């Protein structure tokens, strides 16, 4: 049973991170000049287009999901949650300031 609101937030965070595999960041129509960019050659931009983003997305989602089940060990859950926040900050920093970002 979920005892803390933090567990619900961790489930939402895990779902959001894993949801990035199902929903693309960007889609371009056929014939658009953006298809010349290597990451958009298939018309869709998602975590699978960059190995670093793939790793950070998987790591953040897995750590969030594991932290949900550590409700009896509160200090470890807090450390993992802090680590997930740092992973997310690093992920979005990479995403926004990467030289290959569209």
C-alpha cells in the first residue's frame, strides 16, 4: 500500500521518464527540410536517437521505480530521489545545450 505522497510522485516521475519512449519529442512531416538532420531522418526525435539520452532516461526511470519500493528505508529512498533529480537536471542540460539538439 502506498503510504506516502512521495511514492505517488515517484511513480509519476517514472511514468513520465518511460513515457518518453512512446511519445516523441518532435515529429516532422514528410518533405520537411528537417529530415536532413541525422536525428530526424526518420521524422521522429526520441531518446533512441542519442545513446547518452537513452542511458539517462532509462537510469532515471529505473531509479525512480526502485525508490518507490524502498518505503521502509526512508534515508535510502531520499538519497535515490535526490540522485534522480540530479539525473533529470543533467538530462535536460544535455538535451538543451547539446550541439546536436534541433
